[in-house]
C-alpha cells in the first residue's frame, strides 16, 4: 500500500489530468519509476527527482512528504512564490500589477 508520499503524487497527478507518462516526461523519468513512487513503500527518490516532481505538480517537496500541515493550496502558493522569486524584476512588477487588477475585480 502506498504511503502518504505516493498517494499525494497520484492525487496531484490525476487532479491535473496527467498520466503516468505525462509526469514521467515532465520529470525526465521513466513511467515505471513514477509508478514505483506512487505504489512502493518506502519510496527512494533522489533530491533532483523530488524537486522535479514537486515543480511539475506545482507544490513543495515538504507537501509531497507530508512533513508539515500544509494544505495543497498552501503548498501551491509556496511553490509559486519560489518560482516568482527567480523572475526578472520587470516580470515581478507585471505580476504585482495583475494581482492588483484581479484583487480590485474581486472587491466589486
């Protein structure tokens, strides 16, 4: 029976309508490797693969392992923020302006 790590990968993958092949391609892995991560206990992924899987699923590695009490929404926000911090300053400013516009629409 898969552990929390495997269950979370499968739940996130299926929620994104990704097949095992899709996630394997997105993480430069074999389909069988992704299947093993979802179904074998305990999983033994490398740090590089963990990072690639978390990025492909738009969450944090901590969320995948369930080491904290993050909700999937919180994990998605943290993953977005990490990606945001690496963007050029012009792109960050554009995103901030978009957030203001979207926030103003919500208030109406």
